[in-house]
């Protein structure tokens, strides 16, 4: 028992001595904190010294230390980089201020009044800062919601934009009737300036857009199937099978440009006359009896003779008469061949010989005919003289649509900065966001 008493006495003596020693050290750091404020108003240094003092104190038992701590933390809140850090310092300042009042007995002193004023200032500052932080948080939440909504609207716009995109490989120029050729893969089709597919590109390998008519061919050369789309009335139809023109023909041969009067000329194989087709009335144009024409040509000394077999004699040679291309231009065939020998111009008797390179002549319209001479396109008048290229009255597009290539194989049509496809429309993204983000 005596031994236990001695042990407890030693332990108490050590604790008391150590406590006194720690308090002395803490007091040194407290003194330094005070000096940092009084000599240089350095609250940052005061905080460093006070924190050192705290390591040697279990609790604050001195009201002056509590008041000092409150002041140090209040002043240092101003140096913090974030509002949250400032609020943490202010709350520590408020906590030390409350400790001051717990340790103070005399409530009538000037010191008490000063600390009370400081306490109120601290609380007011905390309230102001909390209001500010709440506003900032509310603004952050608002912006976050706005960003989420904008991201959602962008997704909606992108999805809608995708549905209004044309998956095609090219779109040609629109004509005056707002119609154009387009391609997808190796095939040609017909489209209007709002992106409506009028003829799907899945059958025809070549296309011609001329003077209000679009021709689609199942082959680039020697086509056996030709589809015509009349851009004037927006109707399409297949040309009659070439066999309806000539039972020995296997393809349409050379196809000339369709003209504004609806006339189309092609040169089927195994035929001793070109096929002249009227695209407006949808019928082959062929005279059943050329006797009156032959009489007129003979009377004008354009031909020498003619017979009931449809042959004419020109410059002492007999030829098969190949029909009327318009403008008084007539193809002539050698009797023993299906190749064209020449073209007779009735206005002056001039012949355009194949030996000179004249291969094909198209329909006459607006004082001009298309000619293939030595593989190249030229234009002639009805006397056979070379003239300037015929102007396509349907060539100039007057609409508002603009074709925009997004990427390989994807296009959009813009009209006044609005994406259009058929009857559907979509503003550009910026306008779409402005219109919908407030809803």
C-alpha cells in the first residue's frame, strides 16, 4: 500500500511539472503572437505562433488567449483564397469568441464591450458570407442545370440534324424548276431543292439534265432502258423499248441532248434512221409518207430524185432517207450500211459527211442543233455552220437552297440558314439553343 502511494505521488508530481512546463512554452508562443500583431500587424505570423501554442495546450483557460485567437482567425479569413476557407476561419473565430464569454465574469468592462462588438461583427460577416456562398452555389446549380439542358438540346439538335441529312455521294446543280441529279454509289437519281427524292438512285448508271428534262440510263453507253423525268410537270416515265422503234435494234445507241421543245434524238444500232421521240406527248415521231417533202426538196434542187422506197438521190448517189431532225436537217444512210453517210441541210443543200467527222446530229431547237463531230460536241445552225453553244433556259437556278457537304457521303440542304428536308425544317444549332433553352 505504501509502495502504491509513492508511485501515485511521483506520477502526480511529474504531471504537474510537465503541465507547468507546457503552459510556459505555450505562453511564449502566445507572447510572440501578440508581438507579431502589435509590432508589425502581421496576422499571418500571429496565426503561425498561435498554432504552435495550441500544441502545448489542452484547452484555453485564459479569456485573453480566447480573445486573441478570435481576432487572429478573423483577420486571417481575409487572406483565404476560397469563400469556403474564409467561412471556416470565421467560424473558428466565432468559436474562440464564445470561449471568451464563457471565461469572462465581468460583463461591465470595456474589454467585454469590445469583444461583444467583435462577436457581433464576426456573426454578421459569417451571415453575409453564407448568403454569398448560397448565391454562388445557387448560381453554380443553375449553370449546371443550364449546361445539362444545353447538352441535352445539343443532343436533340444533333439527332434531328442527322435525320435531315441526305446520305448521297453527290448532288448536281438544281435547274430552274428546282430539280437536280444526284448520285449514290454508281447510280443516278432525281432530287428537288428541299431534298425530296423524286427518283431513287438504285437502277440508272448515267444521267442527263438538259432544257427541262432529265434522262436516266441503265448504262452509260448502249443503254437499253431510259427513264425521262419532265421537270416542268414533275412526272416521269419510261421511254418505249427500242424494239418498238426497230425490231432489230438491241440498244438506243448514241443519245443526244433533249431539247426545250421536248424532242429527243437517239441512234439505235442496226437502224437506218435515228429515233426521234417527243418527250411532251410521249410518242415516237415518224412520218408515214414523205412524198410531199421529197417533192418540195426536188423542186428546190436539194435532191435530184426520190422513189417510193424512201430513197433520195443526192449528188448522183442514192441514199436511204433517215427522217426529219427539225430545221430542215435530214440524215442520209448508205443503202448497204446502217452507218450514217451524211446529214443534208435543206436550206442550202449542204451535206455534212461522216468522212469529215460528222457522226450524230440532235434535235433542232432555237436555231441550233447539237452535233458530235470527231467525238466532240459542237453546235450548228440549219445551214450546217458552226455556232455558239446553245443556252439552256432551265440552267439557272433561282431558288434559295444551298447544298452543304458535311462529310463524305452526307449532305444537307440549307434554305435561309435553316436545314430543310421535305416539309421538315431545323434552325442552325445556335438559333435552336436560343429558342429552346429558356423553355
